[in-house]
């Protein structure tokens, strides 16, 4: 038995059931039971089937809505991470610009081969 099956009316003697169809796929079954035999007629079944069609659409819409909420939350997390990384890049760009300005302002005296000021060569013993 399916784990999602819900036990019906104890002593049921009359039943009608209609599939819950979404795009020709069965997503469940709507079932009605009564203890009195022959209580349901063709009009009841027609109305019940119409209700089952609308119920299937509502269930599908709820599922789609839930999926969209999960995907939207994932996108929100991605946007937050992208914003954090963009801020980090902007911070690095500012640091690089400052460093470039410092290097350009002292470019005449700066050389990668120049020894730092204040150090004199020592004689080796």
C-alpha cells in the first residue's frame, strides 16, 4: 500500500474516485466514501470529477509556487554573495589606486633595484 494512502470510512459501502490529473499525469486520487450503498449518482460523479480537476490544478500551482520560492531564495543568496564579492573588488581597486598614486608620486626616486633608505652596506667579516 502507498505510504500516502489515507484510510477511508469504516464500513464503507459506496465509493467514487477521480484521478487528480495534471498534464495527463496522475498526481493523486480524490476519493469519497459512504456507509450507505448506492448513495452517489452520475451527477455526483460529474461534480466530483470537476472538483478533482480543479483540485489537481491547485495542488500543481502550490507545488510550482513552492519550487519558485526555493529558487528565489537561492537567487537571493547568490545576489548577496555577488554583492559581497563586488564590494571586496571595489575595496581592492581603491587600494590599488592609492598604491599606484603613491608609486607615481615618488616615481623619480623609486626603483625596484634601489636599496631602501637608511641601510648602509656592511662589510662582511
